[in-house]
C-alpha cells in the first residue's frame, strides 16, 4: 500500500486536491472516515491513497436535497390503505429501486427499550403484512412480551415512505411450512445453523452448524420449531411523499372501532 507518513503534522502534504496540515489535526478530522491511523505516542500517522471524497463532505448538516418527483393528495389516493400500499409497492418494484421489499421492523422490550432491524416482506393481503424469522431472536422475544410493532418502507429513489403500526400475531403452521419449503436449500439449513441473536465464538460456529445439519437433513430439512412467520395486523398507516420546500405530503389512515378507515392529512 502506498502511503505518505506525516511527522508531527507540521508540514502540508499535497494529496491531489487535499492537504494535511496543522489545521487538520483535530479529532473530528483525524477519525476513522479519514482513514488516518494515528500513533499517539510517536505523533505520526499514515494516510492511504487515494482519498475518495473531499473533507467538507464530513459536514453532514449541509447534506440535503429537494423532493420534487411526485405528489400525494386525498382525491388521487385509495380509500383503503392496503390498496394504496399495493399500488406504491408495485411502483417501487417496477422502478427497480434497490430491495423494494426491505422494511424496518421496530419492536419494544419489556423494559420499554425500542430496537429496529431490517426484514423482508414476504406477503400481504387484507389480513396484514407477513415476514418470517427466528422466534427465539431478539425481535421474537420482544414480540412475545409486547405483541405490537411498527414497520417502515423507505423507497429513496421515489421519495416515498410508508409507516404501518399494529398488533402482531404468528401465522399458521401451514403458512410457515409452505414458505419454508419454498426457500433455497442453503437458507433452510441456515435456519437450523444460526442461533439468531445469541453470542457465538466466531463464524466457524455457523459453518460447523451448517455442515452438521446439512449432513443430518441432506436435501429435506424440516422447518425448525423455533422458526416461522409473523403477521402485523395494521390499525394505522401513513404514506409520505417528499415535496419541495419541505412541505411534504402526509396522509394517515386510522381504523375506527367499527373497522372503517379514516383518512386525514398531517402537517409535515
């Protein structure tokens, strides 16, 4: 690796458009993102080349964009939020945005600490939104203690967000079996091999477990009893469309006690 050694950070060293000098020795500048390793005892540092971004990009407060792709209004949106979601998801898929099926899942533990992770939607209908996972994982244990959650889809290229809140229930064993048996073989073995969310000694543990269960089940691994599907039954939706000047469109759907959906506009 070609490097340039800086001694005492007293001499400016040109690096293309960039320079290192005394004014660049603060902690914010000499961080991991600058890829500068510092020997605090010797007062020296080594900077690999090339530097791929200007230093002012570290000022994230100045990162912004204007949202101008589309609009969302009451007259053009569906009266049923699942129909609106179906339309937007299909448009995200057709637009070939990266992983349009990825959604953030938020759960809350018994001590009221929230946590999030990204999961993949595997189905949806009038009953709700479905995903599959390990029931013994952190999210599974949290849902066992508090069966309410929130989901969020963020389709950056379309400047759209969908938020969904509601009660969570397990899907039927038949639904879990059918989906599990449709997965690639290595994914089915992986469901046995990974004690999800537990501390392990290293990646070798996963590899050894995969070899063990692969030899045990060969081409027909059954669904693990600790693995299956969840369904979030929505009682509230929000559809967000980015707009110019931060005057975004936000439509919320709330379910009445009678089961009807009330659509209302929220201030951005």
